[in-house]
């Protein structure tokens, strides 16, 4: 899968994301998850992520913990930490994802569980 460049939008079964910045040292995305949808349970080998919730509420699985988050809250996900986010509200969940690490390609997603058959 090709790297997404600044300003591009990529649609997924759970919603979509827009790449706001794609630099050698970091990547920033604005991610929208539709009500009742969730991303795959996944981990990354080459990057960490910081999620800042702009709108909505969600459950986040982080390793063996489940966190309830609302707008204005954030979560840090380290390399190789198992994680998933689920929109538990009735409106779109919107958050900013800041990636840091050695590589930011979509092929650094190691899916463990997926509602859409992408394992």
C-alpha cells in the first residue's frame, strides 16, 4: 500500500482518515470513526501513537486495559502495544493521531482481530 501524502483522504469500512502532515520524523492524521464502528485490534512494530479526542466518546483497548475517553482527553500508545478504538456514541468520533518512529506506512499494522475480514 502506498504512503498517503498531506491532504489525502483514505476511506475505510469504519470511517476515514485525512493525512495532515507526513514528514520523515512524524505523521499526523485526522481520523473519523462512524457511530458503532471500531478499528481492528492491532499493534505497530515501528511507531508509537498519540491520540487526542476532538469529538465524541470511545472505548480504547490498550493491552489488557479498557479506557473510556471523551473529547479533550488523550492516550499514548507505545510501539508493540495492543490497541483498538471503538466509537460508543451516536455521532462521529473524531481524533488526531500523531505517529512517531522509524516508519509510518499502513503496512506496519499487525491486525489481531478485525470486524471487516482484513486479517
